[in-house]
C-alpha cells in the first residue's frame, strides 16, 4: 500500500467556496435584474453580490494555491487543470463566436436585404424606401443619429502593437521561467501586465473620444452595437487577464513555480494569447475591413 | 437514493476524508461525485414534477374548447415555463446526475476530475431555477413569449425579463462547468488500460454531449446577452431600423438549440446502449460504429439549425441545404437503432423494468424520428410549422425518448445506488401506465397538427375537441403515473439485498464495486486484470 504517493489523485475535502459562489451569484443576478427594472436598491444588492464573488474567488484560489504549494497535486491533477483550462478557453471562443456571427450576419445578410438585395425588393420599397446598404451603418432608421466611424490606423493600431508585444513578452517570461532566470521572468511578466493595463487605458480613451467627438455610441445602430459589444467584452477579458498576470507576478516574487511545474503561469499565458487572437479578429473585422 | 457511509476501501487511501460529514454540510459542501449525482437526480425529479404540473395546467385548459381555467397570458407563461423547466431543469440535470454517479464508476476513477467545480455546477441550479420560478409572482407575470425567447415578442415581458435572461445565464454556467468536468474526467481519469474505444457507450455519448455543451451554451449566453442589451442599453441587434434583424436571433438561438436537442438525446442513447446488452445477454452490436454514429450526429447537429426556421424567410439555397443536411441525420441515427435491434437478435432476453423502458425507447423514439423526417421536408414543413404536429414530434423524442431513458437508467442503477432491489411489480406498473398514457397524450397530437391546430393557443376550433380531450386524459394519466415512481423510490431500500453484479448479464467496472457503492471507490486505479475482464 502506498501512502501519500503520486499514485493518488487528490480529491479535496468538502469545500464551502462553491456555496459561497452560488450565494454571490444569487445576490448579483437578483441585484442587476431589479436594478434594470428600476429598483434603486438593486444596485446595492448587486454590489453585495460582486463583493461575495470577489471574496469567493480570492478564497478559492488561495486554497488551490496552498494545496499546490504543499505538493498535493500529482501530474494527473495537473493534467486535469490543463484540460479544464483548455475547454474553458474553448467556451470563451464560442461566446465571442456568437458576437462575430452577429457581425457577419448583419454585414452579409440583413443589411443587404434591407437594401433590397436577394428577393427583398419590396421590403426595401415598402418599408425602407431609399435605403442603400453600406457598411458601416446605423440602419435605415438612422438609429443614434449622425456619427463617424473609428479610424483603424490611430489608437487601434497602437493597441494592436501593444497586445502583440505583450504576447511576445509573456513568451519570453515563460522561457525565462523554464530556464530558471527569475529576474528576467519578473521583468518580462511585469512588462506584460503593464502593456495589458495600458491597452485597457487606451481603450477607455478611445471610448471617450468615440462618445464625445464621434457620436459613436452603443445606440448607433448595428455598427455601434457590434463595435461596443465586441470590443467591450474583449476589453473585459483583457482586464481579467491583466489582473491574473499581476497575481502571477506577485506569486513569482513570493518564489512560487518551478522550472517544470508552473501550471498557473501557463494557464494565464494561454488566456493571454487567447485575448490576443480575439483582438486580431476584432482589429481586422471591426476596425479595418 | 442516498449514498451509504460504508467504506470498504478505507484502507486504500489516506489523503482525504474517510466518510461523509454529518448534516447539511455533507450536501452543501460536497466534493463527492456520488452525493452530487444524487443531488442532481433529486433536483431533476423535483423539477420534473414542477414542470409536469404546468403541463397539467396546459392540458386541463385544452381539454375542451373555450377558455375555462386560466387567462391566455398565464397559459402562455405555462407553455414557456414548462419548456424551460423541463429542458434545463429536468432532462439535462438528470443526465448530469447519471453522469456524475456512473462515469467515475465505469472508467475506474476515484471521483470527478474537478470535484469542487462539480459542487458549484450543481449548486448554481437551485439559484437559477429559484430566480426563474420567482418570475411567476412578478408584475407582468412569468415569461410568456415561448422558451425560444424570440424578439420582439420576448421584449414585451414584464419585470420578469432580466430575471429570465440571467437565469438562462446561470443555467449555461452550470452546464459549461459540468461539461468541462465530464470531458476532463473521461479523458484524464480512465483506468490505465481503458483505451478510448474500450469505453462503455454511456461514457462515449457523454463525452460527445459534453463537447456539444461547451460549444453551444456560450452561444446561447451571447444570444440572450444581445436581448438584454437590446432591451436596456439601446443596441440594435434585433431591430431592423438599426440594421439588425429579429431573424438573426433565431439563427443564433438555433445554432445553440439544435445541438441542444442532441445534448438531451445522446446520453439517452448511451443509457439504452448499456441496458439492452445486459438484458439481451449479448455484447452491444457494433460498439465502434455506435461511436462513429454518435460523432456524426454531433457534427451534423451544427449544420442543420435553420430547419427550425423554414417559414421565416430564407434564401432558397439555404432552405435546400438545411433540408438535406437534416435528412442526413437519419443515417447515423438509423445505424444506432439497427445496432440495438441486432444486439437483441437471438439474445436470451428478459424483460425487467429497465429493459421495458429501453425497448419502449427504441420503438417510440423512432416514431419521433420519423415525424422529424417529415418536418425536415421544407415544402411540407410550411404546412406543419407551429402546429401540434411539431408538439407531437418533439414530445415523442423527449418523453418516451429522453425521459424514458432516464427512467430506464434509474431502475437499472438503483440497486447499485441503494444496495437493494426495487419492487419489480411496481416498476412494471409504472412502465405500463407511463407507456399507455404517453401514447394516449401525444399520438393524437399528430392528427391535430396535420389538421391544422396551432401550438401555444389556449383555445381551439370545435372540430379538434375529441383528440384534445383524449390527449388531456392521457396527460393527467401520465402525470399520475409518475407518482408510482416516487413510490418506487420511497420503498427502494425495502427490497431484497442486491448483489454486486445486480443483473445476470451486467458487464463493466461499475458492477465490480459493492452494492451499494461505497462512498469512495477506485481510490487506486482498478487492476488491469479486473478491468479487462469487465470490458470483454
């Protein structure tokens, strides 16, 4: 009989964190919903939910990090985490696919049809007379009023450069980790999350510019809808990724991770490459083409 | 259905707790796949009765023409809520419960791969359905625009609207986490010599189902998020004046929705593929072809979604493509049906309750499959669309399909869970009443639909009266029949003690552990010899 050996898959004791998470989700969802329905108290219920969820995430990850550092995870547990992260990222890809799908459907189907293409001559004549399909558009109803589009070669190009650079720095950091060069690791990891936060900051600047100077808002027809929902969800993911990179940075400073065991680092690096790839899709299809 | 505290494997492990803790903490904080499986199953049974009582309201109202019991608006809420609860609350969690209980036992794993996340997957569900059910009491009533949530109709929902959206988000979150857990468990936790093609069919079908879940639940989340922003934040996804299109919602929704119907039937195929060989006392005919057929069905499920939308206006090429792609699904499904029949061919069959439910499944699911082929024919669908023929079709594949398979699985594995044989006489009574009444309910709906009776309307023309009355009698009978199942469960531990193998013809790793299955099983992977014996 083996005791505490690598043969045993670590099955944790009962954990209260999932239940705390469910409670947080209850407060969050009920809060947001009643707030949207116009009940002012909903806002505070929502904040309570957010606080509970942050508490849950912190506690849950702290427990997992503690278990990992005390050597409870064998290679099989490590493989479970890896595969779990892979499928989680796949689910995120499909979430973005829904919004890209909406963008492509609008551009290639619904807008040309509103302009009378295919067999929609009478739709155009009777409902939206004189509307010519173009892209970008805020639709035949001119929803949101006159606007200007976001030019692709200003801030968005800088942001593209920032994100692509950060993907390189995180890879350099990874190689440094494998080679045991901790200083190089810390420097390039710091560079990565700083580039990430600068990206988010510039995205904020771009939004303010769009709202104040271009009259390009969430309500600017289908162009505004797809522009803000795609870049908005992407920006949210960059923010989450940058926060995760920051936590990994502090774990590096605390001496966590070895040259051959550093799943958390890799998981965050994968996530970072994922938001990078989504951005390339965004830059090409939302800003540029 | 409660797991036991007996722990015969206690000597084999030392790095986790030896038995369940006492009190509510055992369930609330559980990381044990058997306890979590039990909770899933009990939850889904509860939802089955809540959703079922809504069906009783619908059928009572439709028993005779005219309006008798409820307002039309409430009737619409009932059809909407019945569907949401049955799909997301009853059928899906029941299969996840079976997966939780049986997959680790079938592949020789100590637990699910990510036990804490497993707990969270479950405990999100009571929150999600608590929120959804609370909409019944809200100003404007519960959602009444149909479970498909088509805009612009769904945007007329009252205060319930954001609660509907967020409860759907929560159901998706739960499903995605559950599916990730299933995939990782199957890929990473199998006994060392269990190669992929040696896996039992239930494990295989769940692997494919979990892949479908991860691929499409986020798309549903995207679709309902767009509804939310259209309603509250001024976006124009589904507003033609802004360049959007209400039909776009239908495309995104059904890109989720069609794989979703296979999510509800593939695990049923798996359950039946376990049961028929046991009671025919033969190996499953064409195991590998079953795997390929299920994979084909999963692939095809991604390219057929617009057959739900043949009447909304689509280019002709689109209609032709979706029609032919849909018909193609009959090929792999036919492979499965014929394989089950071939498994029974010249077998020495006995007809215990699980086998009866499985046989009824094969026969009645096929009826649902054939009406599906009729609906796939685009020119004919223009006539059938939104009639009771569609209702008959999807209830045939879901009730004597998915639900019967769940019942079959419950009877089949109940002795492994409780350590006692259920009462076979009562089980058979449950089967026969269910089978007679389910046909009485749904078969006449074919005729109603072909004669032109529309769905989702609380009143109808008097020529439809006879078949509607018959269907209502059948529905009440079917609903009452399910109380027999509760009786079976309540007396489940009173029967004779079950052996480890339980059934004479059973095969597979789950039958090598004691009945009832100890709280911890396979803390070390099963030995090659044992494992090999059980695969053959």
